[in-house]
C-alpha cells in the first residue's frame, strides 16, 4: 500500500514498497476540493511521479491535516504546563467522533502525581498511560498500542511530545523545544505532519497545538456530543424524557450518575461547556 508520508509546498512524499518517492498531485483533486494529506493511501501514475487517486478514507482531520488515523495519543503534562481538562476532553471527544481510539499519555508523571487525571478518566473507558522517563515505565505500553496502527500525537506545546518521540524512536532525533517559563508554553518545533515507521506501526509527528485550536479538530453537533463521552453510554434510555440533553432536565440518569460519583465531575463539566459552545454556533459554522 502506498501512503503519503509528508506534503510540503505542493510536493508529496509517498512511501511505496520500493521506498519514498516525490510526487505531485493531479489537478483534478483541486477541482474537486480535495487536498491530499499525510496518511492518505494513494495510487500513483505508472511512472511514479503523480498521485492518480486517493483511496477511500476512514477519517480525515483538517488540523492537523492527516487521514486514516487509528489511534490518537493525547499527551498531557502533570506540570508546566498544567493540563486543561476541557482541552483534553475536547480532543478525546473529537477522536471518538472521528472513529479514532483516544489514549491519554501523562508525561512528567515523575515530577507530579497524575492521580487527579487518572481519577477523572477512571470510568470513561479511555486508556491512560503514565510515563516515567527515569524508569521507562509506560513506553512499552505505548509501543504495543502503536503496532500495526497509524497513530498521531497531539497536545499543547511544551508537554513533551518531542521528548516522547525521542524515547520511542531515538533514531529520529527530533528537536526538543525549550519551554518558556514566562509563558508556560513551548515553541512550535514541528512544522508539518510527517509519518515515521516505529514499533511495527506508523507514527505521525504533528504540529504543536495551541490550546484554543483543540476544538478545531472537528465540530461535533450538540446532538452527537453525548456519544463522545463513553461513560454516559450505560445511562442512555434511562432518563425520564426522550431526547434528554443531560443538562438541566429532571429525572436525568446521567446527572444522577455524576452526583453518585460514577461519572467524573470534570468530564461532565466539559460536556456542559462543549454543549454550550455547540449550541452557540451559527448555522454556517457547523
């Protein structure tokens, strides 16, 4: 299978059984409003210089531009920068909405306890891996999840994505950014999506996210939001009212589960905030 490794300035680098080749894309894609992106499976012209066809996609993200993702590793730090649970929940929801398995990776777990995050996601069914670079704990778990899959890493700048990639694949020698103490965020050290073969799978190094861009991964309609929080699932159909939005209705089984501690309070708060944001969107923004 030929797939796009990277695209820069109208040129695409495609991995084929013979190695990586440089290609251009046929003009027909532009006319159809389709842009080839990293992760696309493609058919090449006989001479191997043009992308003739983009094969059907499992999913596609606009920011970062990547297609056919299987696993999205959402990297969070326990300290500097302190994680925003809303941003993490926006990212996990976007992944689930796009049929991608989200995995939370907590870096700097050796510097501060990750118990709070682990507790918040305990009932969500979303895997959470704690990384300890001094012992290497957590790295084998991540390698096992990468095997046979196309994976991407995302998260705020400064959380340690480049450090993690270096630990997983030292041969890549990714540039590691210095965190600005004043701003509490890192410089963007990665400029375009690039896919590497690592640990028996494929791993995409994606540009750093500014926290406000998390919601731009995709726009989830308010009616579909409840399905992007897996821990709500067991309570569907148990609310007093059909079409319950799980916000202020009486007899809501989801709200009762939150009160009983079966659903994390920060997760539910994120749901409410995201519902509010989705409701406020203009029709043309949806």
